[in-house]
C-alpha cells in the first residue's frame, strides 16, 4: 500500500476523512506521525456545552399546565435536534478532534440509550468524551451512574423490595461480557447490587441508601455484600469481557468480518493493560494487518460518517441545523435515538431500497439545491413518513478543492480527485468523463467530476 492510501485509510477509520487542505498537509506523513496526531488532539479536546440550558422534563412536567408541557416538550425536541447537528459538525470540523468524536460515536452505539431530553443527552455524551480513551472501568462506572441510562433501563425503579433486572441484564449481555458467559442467577444478583442507584429532580445521580439491598450476594462464583461497583470489577476480572469489547472494536474500526486471531491478540493486550482503551486503539492502528488490502474500503460508512465526511471533504455549510437531522432520519441513524438498547446493527443494514438512492444522490441534492422528498426512518413518530423539502439548505465551498487540484491536465485532475474521494482503488473510464472533458472549463470540470465521484458506490465505503 502506498503511504498516501495508508494515511487516507487511518483518517477515515479513526475519523471522518480529511478536507482538501488537511490532505495536502498530511498525505506525506508517516503512519506514526498520523497516529500521534490523532491521539494528541483527542487528549486536548474539551467537553461539549449546550447552547441553552433546559430543565429535565421528567421532573418538571407534573407541575405544569398542558400548554406549558407542550411548549417545554417542543423546546426540548428542538434543542435535541440542534445538539445532534452540532455533534455532526464537530465530527466534520478540522478544528476539533476527529478521533475523539469517532470514539464517542463508537461508545454511543455501544452504550445505546434513547433519550428525548437534551440535558441528559449532553451529560451522557460528556461522560463518554471524558472516558472514551481512558480506562474502560471508569467509562463503565460512569455509564452505570449516568442518569439517561438509569432512566432508560429502569434502574430508577430498582429497589430491594422489587429488584428490576433491566440494567443488570443489558450490562452483561450488551455492554461487557456477552451472552453465554453469565447465568440467569447472575442477572438477579447483579440487579440486587444495583438497587438504589438512582437520580434526583436535578438530573443528578444519587444513591438511595434505603432502597439498596445490603445483603450477601453470589455473583459469578463469588460471594459477598456486593454493590454495583463490585459487580463491575468482577465482570472485568473475566477475560471474556476484554474479548467482547475487542471484537466489537475490531468490527467497528477494522472489518465486519472478524479475524479471531487478531481479536485474541487485541484482547490479551487490552486485558493485560488493565482495560486501557488508548492501548487497545493504538494496537489496532499500529498493527500491520490494519493496513491489509482485505481491510481497505470494505466498511459501509454509517449515515453519520457519510454526512460528516461530505461536510469535511466539500466544506459544506448547513444554514439550518434541522436539515442535518432530516438527513439522519432519512438514512436511518439519528444521534441520541438508537433503534433499541442493542444500538445500530451497522454493515449492510445501512443499505436498503429507501436509503440507497438518498445516499448516492446526497451530494448532488446539496449541490443542485433541488426539491427533494425524504422518507424518514428510525423514530417511532416519523417512521415511514415522507418529508418534502424545497431544497437541502446548504452551500458547498469548492475553493479548497480547486486549489488542491491546481492547474493541471483533466486526466491528472481526474486521478487527483478519485484518489482523494475514493478509498478503494478504481479506474475511471475515459469514455465516462469525455462529455465533461469537452464541455467544461477547469473549475466546472472539478465540480462536475466531484459530484460524479460522490454518486459512485465506492464512495459509500471506507
């Protein structure tokens, strides 16, 4: 693999691609320099902030009139839209850390949690951002005390008199060790250990001591007066947990088709590092097999990756953040609203009859500002509905791309652009480009060819 393709590969997998300006700067970098750049920027990133604070809906609704409830509910929904759009734009911004945002997207899908409250969504995302590259125990503990998660998985109702098993079950099945490595009795005992882990009216975690079961519990072969913290530590003592997380990271960052030999190597490294996430990720990016041809251009970009990559590559400015939310809904991935606690399936599930044409034509919809009808998906209140919009309200700044291409022959510009936009190597037939060669000046040729490249199935891959 050429050095340029290696750099392109890592910045797509560990981020959302590169802008033309970034590509000019970084395409000659070494692999080591690129990896260090990604980690350095991630460690320097700041927590997110809300545009405007709102109170937690669940604890204020009972004291409001119906009119006030409707107004507050609309305000919260609108703010959640802005919050998701802001996150997509951070993913695409050269001024932010693409790697940290990619890690947050990974953990956001791993700890899938539906919330319609912007305050809870922001707090959860900040918990993920704080621990995304730290120790998995700290991330796991933070998510176990996260108010959005507590309420989503009913731990608010988990009391010693009537334990609720929802959180305990998903903790093991989806968040840590996976099916087949725990028993039904372990779920019951873990639920007892998490009794009293709750939240208050200020949307803060609290421990309700009177609701906690302080009795002896037997969990995964160990007996003691365990609380939730003890349960997490016992789960992490099991090497199957390191393997479960390593396999999930491999599927997200490397290939849907898992190489068990490589996963076993990663799980050994992860476990022996005491679950240091940075160590796990460096092991992936520094390995030789990460750059094998079988792992290049084989991942279907998720809708959010696709949108962020287009923004980054074309310097797109959306004039209405709700437009980003509409595109997410049309493509089937709405931030803060996963389909269920298992998260997004990913892979080939991103492509179906309704999403394929939207994905292939998305850049052209923006470029031509055409009227478009989008079939909205992935939210209960909008699933299957059609949203007609006059145009996708956004602008493309081609200047960085034109500057990057420079004054060159049309054949060389074709190669330059195809190398920049397409991860797998492709050969564009001259016959396909002939109409553009004859009728276009250089700037128009760059614009038209760019749009043509972005309609290719290969652009859906990274």
